[in-house]
C-alpha cells in the first residue's frame, strides 16, 4: 500500500510539473498495463493498470523520433527550454524527498527526539540470575595481579616474537 502511494505521488509530481510549465501530457498512468480503467479528460488520458509496480506520464515529444502533429509541436518536450525539462524530470524525485521529510517530521512529532544518558536506571544494575556465571566475572575471579594466561581454548600460549608484535 505504501509503495503504491509513493508511486502515485511520484508520478503526480511529474504530471503537475509538466502541466504547470505548458507541456502536453498525453497519458497519466498509475501502475503498469493491462489497463483496468481509462478515461479522457481534455487532451490527457488517465489510466489505471493492474500491476502496481510503477507508473508513467507520457509527454508529447519525449521520444525524439515520434511523429508530432503540427498543432502540438510548440508544446512538445524537446522544444521546451532546458529549465522546464529539468523541472519536469526532477519533480518526481523531489516529491519523494518531501515525502521522506514529512515521514521523519511525523516520527519526531509523535516520538520526539531520543536522548542518550549515562545514568543508571532506577533500581541500579541487577546481578545475574542464580546458576549463571558471566564469563568476564569468571575470568576476573581466577586472575589477579601477577597472573598470566598459559592457554586459551586448549591451545598453549606462546610469547609473541618482535615480528608478530609489529604485525598486529
């Protein structure tokens, strides 16, 4: 559901920008064909496909090899100034950024910001349950000042050579 809404709003960004700068939009399609529904309002055909994995806005003149009737040549994509083309192409991703900002603002409005603290929770730290032994505490009970490890995991410890010390 969220992905479908993201697609709808992304394509709506392209669509509204194209209309705002005067480009001719032939089709505004949500989702991919086969089409479930389509209706024409003015010069634009609005369609809804059956596969909710994308959508598209067909703007006259986006394909440089397409045949464009003379009455629509002045509103074709490739005839528009570069700044208008940039606005139309970047409108979809810009809508995505706005959506991300709105989602994060909503999360912060509901939950606030998280603050770290070095204070111990009320009641202090609890010792481990009876019958359990924390490995670090077990090692600290057996070792003390002046003691040394002679084996780990059944392997005899050996003194590190000067070369080994440099490699670490």
